[in-house]
C-alpha cells in the first residue's frame, strides 16, 4: 500500500489523476493539493461525477506528511522549483510538465522559453513511456510523464524506427486532439462558439512536444530523428488521433510490418495493434488507458502509414502516470487501470 500526494488537481489531468487514485487498490492515503485553494474543498467540486462517492478533500498546501510518490500535475516551471524538496525527503517524483522531459537544458530553453532552475533533474529523470523504459522506471526517483501528443507519435513510430524500416530523419506526424488537451486556461479558439463545428491547425512549427519525440526516437534508430509535427484542434472533448508517415528504406511487406508491431508490443498491456484492415477510432479508446495502432503500407509511394489513437487525459496523461507509479512501486502494471469505462 502507498501514500500518495498530488499537486495540481484543479486541471483536467490533475482531477482525472485524483479520480484514478481514489479507486486504486494499492493507494492507502491520498493528499490532494490545489495551491490556489484557501480552504479545504471537496474533490467533487473539481470533478462533479465524484459527488456522493468520496469524502476526499482538496487542500491548499502540503501537510509535510510522508509519502512514496508525489505527482506534479502542474504547469511548466513548477516542478523544477519544488521537486528537489521532495526528493530530499525520499519521495519519488512523477512530473506531468515539460520540466523533466528533456536531457538538454539548452534544448529545454529553446522550446519552453525559460531557463531551467534545476538542470540536475533533467539528467536524472527517466522518460515515462513504460513500453520503452519499463525497467528504468522501476528504479527511477524522477519520472517525466510524456506529453500527450508525444506519446501517440512515439508509440506509433517506435517499432518502425527500432527495426530500421523508415528513415528517422524524415518522419511526418499529423495529429488531432480534443479540446481538453489544451487544459482549462481559455484562449479564443477554446470557446464553444469558436471550436464547435470547427477544425484548425495550430503551432504548425515549433511545438514544445517536438524535442521529446526526437529525443526518444533518436535513441532507437541508427541516426538522429527529425519530425515534422503539425497539431490540430478537434471539436471533441477528449482523444488524440495521430497519422504518421515514414519513408521506407528497404522493401518490406505489410504482413512483415504488422508482425513486427505485434511482436514489439506483445508484452505491453496498454498498446493494441489492430488487425490488418481495421482502422483506429477515438471512441475505441476514450475512457481507457489504451493506445491503438493501425498499420498501413502505401506501396506506390513507398510510405509506411500508421494511425494511432489514445485518450489524451489517460494514456496521454493521468493513466500513463498511474502506470508509471505502478511500475515504480512494484505493483502490477495494470492496477487501477483496467476497469471498463474509466471516465464514466
């Protein structure tokens, strides 16, 4: 059994994480923190579907009690200031932000626009995609929970890059996300009147998830990865659909590629490689911690085409964070994540 703290429950990912941990079979005690809360607030005020199911309160600051893990479900810049105090107390850190995802402080500044205040965190952190770093996560003190877009692109492209099927320097990722992926901070395009029935690309160049995708895929291939990554906003609440285009470097059949993907993910409980001819859909993963992948081959253009879907608040954020916690604390990897209708 574990004692857990969550800092930042006011956002979509933070409140989703709280809901998962409240039902987790191995969580003994849970402290939920909203740094803006001036007095204790019931968690159902943040997540109304929890009304009547729990008496858990949200407080404004940490009470200093012992814990095994602290989650930072906070904006960029928070964990780099406060994670060290928890590590010094022997508490493992799982960070949702970009503060721990990159190995280079210079790259971090280039994409996030701020100097890193604790570069040692970058050197120590393990990138939290269990399908790639399961063994490292088990002993990590700092786990960098990946970006939602990055998760879909990395899981979709990794087997092809690892096997050398595609040129890692010429990968295109066309991604579409539901509105919850942008968090609760409103911009004009997030208003209902703007996004309902609408569809648009944004941050067409320079998105902050690019360097973590390139970092992870470069570790798998024969050379540095370079990604053309274009995100789009879908008029739905949750879910990401990513289409990846990779230029083949050698002749290969669709059946061989399918077998490669099935083999590499055979022991990964939350990645489902769909049968040939079956397409990924958002509704196939919403409310779950699964990532579904569909494999396609354009023989005319010699392109490998992969479609990947995930729930951006679960496998793209809070569900993956719980998966990482399970590994770090020696629980079964699927604990608290396999019940049907997680979001219902």
